[in-house]
């Protein structure tokens, strides 16, 4: 451990690290499983959610022993307090329920792939960081991770035309929103530039006017009081 990653940072990020590792593990083990054993992907994801829940419970226990109100990581970029822990429990319980009800559904749709459960775990990671993040960059990255994962899950059923259309529609809606926000920023920049140019012209005119009056005063065209 060094100044960039301390034991306190590892403690706060332990649920996120566990969910990320299990998400990558699900994608790797999916390559080794036959189609009839694909339900092991859901079991692996549930185990990851269980380990993350255990890590949150251990953090709560340590906070009670230390009498701490909150733990922070990366110099305050992530703060884990009672507010964040409350939402983390909601996210983990919702993720477990989603995985359980998806097992049979994905078998019926013949789309029982490991990346489905991995993306669910990655979306949960984004939600947790969004609930505990205090830095603007952390909030932006976590929001994008959650939103992109949800977009992929929306169009995950490749054989279903409605699912594909919903995924494409959400992607285009997100792109249109980004373009609209960038257009507003560009318009604001143009207005600011025009205001600065106008102020510069007025300042230049005043300077020239003062210089002309001073020259006339020196030439005796204007009588001084």
C-alpha cells in the first residue's frame, strides 16, 4: 500500500472490487460451460453479491466498533456513511432478486449468456459508486457505467426485435441528449465570446477617445479649467 491506495481505500471499495472481480469471472467461466450448465453463471453472480453483502456487513461492524460516522477513500472522492450503506443494501438486494428471476427467463429466451449477469454486476458497481461518490469525476464515471450497462441490458435479447429497437432507441436518445447539451454549451460559449469582444471594443474606443482628448489638450484645442 502507498499514498495512492491505502488500507482504508481498500476497505471502502471492497464491495465494488468483489462485484467487479466476480463480473469478470462470470465472463471467463462462461466460455468453459456447456449450454446445459449455463445456470452456473447466475450462481456465480449470486455468490459475488453474497460476498459483497458480507463485505458491507463487515464495514458496518467495524464502523460501530470504531465509533466512526463515515469512512472515506481517495482523499474524500468516495465517502461511505449511513446514507451510502442504506442504498448499497437496496442495490445488492435488488441485484440478487433480478438474478434469481432472470435464470428461468433467460433459459426460455435461449439467451442464457454469462455477460448478462456480468453486466448486471457492473451496473450495480455504478450504482454503488453513484451513491457514495463525492467527487464530480467519480459521479460522472459511475453514472456512465450504470447507464451504459442498462442500455446494453435493454437490447440484450438479440432475437427479439422489440428488445433491439428499445436498445437502439435508448442509445439514440442518449446521443441526442449529449448533442443537445453540447449545443447549449457551445451557444453559451459564443455568447460569452461576443460579450468579451463587445467589451474589448468599448474599452478600445474609450482608450482612443481619451488619447484623442489628451492630444487635443496638449495642442491647445481644448482649454483647461
